[in-house]
């Protein structure tokens, strides 16, 4: 059974016998022997399971419909939401380290580092990978963590970004200090329509300026404007839009200016330009 399962999942992953052998530290002949009815040594079985992205149960023909992905999903689902977020981040970090496929790096950047960071006194650790296959940026600290992983599209990064002028227009909106004040206020509210007068009152920005800024924010899809009929005429109201997209942008902007950082786990192995 185990030989049949090894062959099945090796083939599904598109691995040759030689490639699987290299991943678990055995010869091509050993893999061939397993698939013809031989049995691998017990200590190698977990390595085979990891290489094939399956559980050891699957290799022995048990729960054959369950994969490692299923196991991770079930583990996160069974946790409460806060713990689920933490578990998801740990798996993201483990996956990013594994993508390097270099044992020495794996040993020094292992998952245990996430627990060690809880003892640090406010230091921010940044891990950045730039590889031919994609890019990754991670902030590791006890106060705040985030993870960004982007496999490179077949046609490259630049073509997927679109028109540089449109991007510049959006960034110009963010470059206004009063826009930042409005955004920070919008984040304190639930996602409900707000009037110009309320926004002006809470941000201490003149209402005429607020209206101009909100119109600019509408053009780049930061907020959505609606008209409410009243006995005194139409009243403009604004709803924050794309608010989850803005949070990463704000943190990346802060990261660019942050001088008290430790570049930990930086790996640049890219031999072609990003654009």
C-alpha cells in the first residue's frame, strides 16, 4: 500500500523518482524499490509525507481523502478566531521559509522564532525575500505582525499594475495630510454612511475642504458617495470603501520610514529586474 501511495502522490506532484529521492535524502533506486513493493525505513516516512504534501496516514492508506491542506484548514477552523489568525500566520511563515528549500536557512529561520519574538521589547524584525519566483515581506514583532507573499505572474509584476499615471493619482490622494486625518477618523467608525458635517466636526477640517477631499477619495474608490433625500434637499453621505486594502498600504508606508528595524531573514536571490 505505501509504495502505491508514494507513486500516486509523487506523480500528482509531477516529481520524478530522482527528485523525490533528493528531497528525502535517498537514491533513485530506493524510491523505485518502494514503488515496486518495498517499504521505506520508519524514520524516512515523515520526510516522504512532507515532500508529497500528505499525511503519514495517507501513505499507509488511511483517510485517503485527507491532505495536509485539509488538516491545516481543520486545525484553524477548530480554533477560536483569534487563535485561528495566529495559527494561519505561523503556517504562512513556515511556508515562506520552506519556499527557499535551503536547510541551513530553514534551521535559522524556523517557526520557533515566532515564540521568541514575544520576549522582545518593542523591536521590529522584518524578513524580506526577493526570488525569481516571487516576493515576500513579513513583519515579525510581538506588537504587530503581517505577511505578504506574491508569486510572480507569468507576464510579470508591471503589467498587472496597469497605468502608472492612475497609481500616481491614487498616491497623490494619500499624500494629503487632511486625507490622512479623515481616514484615521473613518477607521474609528463602523462601516455606515457619514455626513460631511459630522466628518468636518470630528476632524476639525472646514466642511468645504472636507467635501473636496471626499470627492477626490471617491474617484479612487476609497469612499462611496450616496444622496439622501431630505425636506431641505439632497444630502451627501459617504461610506468608507476598500478599507481592508488601505491598512496594508499604511503599514508599508510606515515601514519605509522606520529607522529602528532589524532586517532579519533577508534573502535576495533574484537575477532579473522586478519590472
